[in-house]
């Protein structure tokens, strides 16, 4: 599963928590935007962790699933860099 996850978190402590969770699963491509690649079971665990950290009354988090074909067409402009999608992972 590939996903682009973006957030607008009102509280500094929750923002830090969510950032740390996302760094466990993917890479930061913008200040509040992460590129995540993980198996479906890990994606479920990530969703659980994020749901536990997000305040649904104050925060906003977008989870956009990206297909493999679309991931290959990602473009960046300026100082940004295209997310690295490795062929395989060593566990």
C-alpha cells in the first residue's frame, strides 16, 4: 500500500506524536506531508496509531491511497524531491 498522508494538527504535542508515528512508516516529503509504503497489515496498525493520536474535533488528517502506476508518475518542482520507493526492503 502506498499513501500520501497530510495533516494540519492544532496542538504541538499531538503534531509531534503524529510526526513520530509517520516517521516509523514512511518518509517526510513536506513539513506536514508524508509518503508511506507498507503492507496492508502494517497500514492497519498505522491507522490505529493515528486514530489514537488525532483529535477529531480539532485536527485534520488526509490519507490518500496511491496506486503503483500513479506513484511512478509523481512529479516535483523546486527544492522538493521525489519520494524514493525501493524495490525491496530488508527486515
